[in-house]
């Protein structure tokens, strides 16, 4: 039996709490507000931003989409992030990817005030997270932990394996698991024997962006698999990095795609905005 | 046969290069200068600072020891770090531990200008390192990699296991190994079966501060062991975290304590200072 660890209900719970807190803040004259800076005409990015804006509005968080266009320069983006950082009416700032002309998120996000860096994109946030100091973690990495906690998956002393070493997911997820006293292994494209590594996992987090990478040969029967992948399918749907068909019946638990990490991530972006507005 | 990976000769080589570069900089009117801020009367700390100062002087790097005394406050330390950060004649800044009254290095080091943070103590340096952006890594973590490179130990695709998750050694060493395409596991006091984990290592880095923790049962025969531990012995000497007697003949290679990571660390502090002065 493989348990399906849905994120839909958890996302709903977090958003309900966000709504209540947003209402309470508004009564005190603080109107929680999130700014999403976009510098791309990428369609899936636009879809994601619309979904954040819609969810925010429903939860009582104002969301401004600041569209700089695909012709924006790094200097222009940095200036906008600095302006928003200085604006006391803005509590949270997200810089959406992809960025124009090979600009790196990590470099530009240095211009986001860490107190408003609710998706943990500023390297200072990552450093503070790694050092065990208060910081907003990237929402996706935080969603991995929120899901594991929601389903009461034990972490201390367990072996956690993270596949993928991106700055936005793999590396911060590894730090969060380490902070919870898991023994953490980070695998990636150069890992010599991926299946041997991932079979060691009590908790397996996959964040690579390759549909169906993880199959039955990659897992132990007691494994809990958290699938961060969101790979577009030819029929307009989404597929995870894990091959759900191959894993079903072969692992203890698996997060679905869609409906797993995704809804929790969006809800946590809002929760981080509320936290930033509550200071 | 266990090869002994001495750091003495590598330390010498780095210092020779530092001397030549310091002389070249001085001719151009730039006098490389390092400031070590001390706020403790801890004797082993004083010994370490004297050894840095002596080595720096021999290599043509001026080293100012700024002794604030054990009664220094966090605010006083922060103010001094800010003053040194603003002083154009100072190129490198180290905040020595221990710190008074439970102050955390990671928190206070935020006041060190990242460009002068030659021991990578500012969380921004750690975040930039983790994100793959230019930054000074902590000298001890950098020394681990320098030793492995000096002895041409392959890393890409190999399994590296780091025991210890401190902000100054374990975590940055793990990031540096990951950046070199090793598959990295981080173990610590909560790891359920330490020996089983460490036996997976092609490269084993131990940075815990417990003399003799790693014995023959913890290693594979082909392992290269880098011992970062410097534990005082009752006879006034130093012992590593690895039990050298138990490992000799049981691993491919081992760094000695003293004379392994230590001399390379000091030399790299000076190399980082030269790099900061060369901007």
C-alpha cells in the first residue's frame, strides 16, 4: 500500500490561517501586500504568477504583478527590487524566473530586502538559513518540510536523500532536513550510481525537472517520496520527477503531481508574506 | 599502505606565493593587511592568533590584533567590525571565537564587509558560496579542498561524507565538495549508524572535535580521510578526530594532526587576504 500524501488539504489549511491573519492585520491598518516582479514573456511563468495572484486575492493578500517586460535589463530589475524593498506598503517580494539575458536569480535577488525576501532568493537568506539564523526559506523547500510534518514523517536520525542541487530547491531543502537532524545526502547528475544512493533513503526528495526519473529500482519499500518535479506533459498536464505508476505499491508514501508540493508552496508564499507584514 | 597527506609542504608553497604577491602589491603601494578581532581571554585562542600573526608577518602581510577583551559587548564588537570594514587600509577581517556571553559568530559577522570576509564568517558569504557566486569560503573548509587537490584526489562522481555540520567547517566543506560534483552526505550526532554511513565514503572529512571518533570500523579500505579535528591532549599536544593508529594500514590516505589541514588553513587565510587586497 502506497499512501498518497496530498498537499491540497494542507494548502487549504494554511490559506485559511492566512485569511484569518490577513483580516486581523487589516483591522490594525496593516494591509498585507506581495509584489511579484516579472521580466519574461514566458507563458508557463505567466500562468504561475496568475495562480499566485488569484490565490493571494482569495486569502486577503494584495498581490501586485510588476511586469518589466522581457526587454528589462539587470540594472532595471535591481532598481525595481530596491524600490519595492524601500516601499513600506510592500511586505513581500518575489522575483519571477526565467530572467532575461542569462541574468542569475541569486545575483539579482541580492537587491531584495531579506525581511521581504519571502521566497528566500537572496543569498543572504540562504546563508542565514544554513547558519541556523532566522530567515525566510524558499517556499518550495519549506513546502517539502511542511508536507512531511503534516503527515508526521519522522526525520531525526533518518536518512534523507535529495536529488537535485538547485539554489531554489535542492540545497535549501537539504539544509532544512539537516536542521531537523536527518542525515542528508545530496545527489545530482554526476552521482555515479543514483539508484544505489536513493535506495538508502528513508525520505527521498526529488527536485530535478526530469519526468519519470525515479522508478521502482530507485527506492526502498519503506521510503517516503516527495516529488518536487513539475514537468509539462504533451497533453497539457503536469508530471513529476517520480514515475508514480512504477512507484505505486513499491514505496510507503508518495506526493502526487499535481496536488502535492505545489499547493503547499503557494500557500507558504502567502504565509511568509503575513509573517513579514506582522513584524 | 596508508599515504600520509601532509599539509606542511602545501602550506609552505601557498605562503611562498603569498610572499611574492605581497611584495608585488607593496611595490604598487598596496600593503596587504589583516585585522583579527579578539574578545576573549581564552588561552588556546590567543595561541592561534599569535601563530596567524607570526605567519602573516613572515609572509609580508601585516596583521593587527584588535583585542577588545572578554568584557566586550556584541554592540562593541559589531561597531569595531564596521569600523574595520570601512577602513580602506584593512583588506581582511577575522572575528576570533569564542565570543563573550554566548554571542554567535554568524550573527556578529554580518557586520564584516563580504569583500574583506576572508574567513567566510558572514552568512552572506556562506549563502553566496552555496549559490555558486564568488565569495571567500571559510579557510578551514577551503583547506580541505586544497589538500585533496594537492594530492590529486578525484572528487567528481565520488561519494564524500562529511561528519560534523558546523557553520565554519562541515557545512561549507559540504558545499565545496558538492560544487566539485561529489555526491555529498552530511552526518552528525543524530546519525543512526555512523559507521555504516562513513564506510560509504570515498572521501571522508571529519570535523567534529572528538578525539579518536573515527576508527577502523568506520572506513572503507580505499577511503581518503581528511581530519579537521584539533583536540588538545593531556601532554600538551594535538589529536585529530580520527584515531590514526587504528586507521593506519586500513585506509588509502589520511591527513595527520598536527601538520595536515592546520598549516594549509593559516596559509589560505593569507592567500584570501592577498586576493582581497588585489581588487
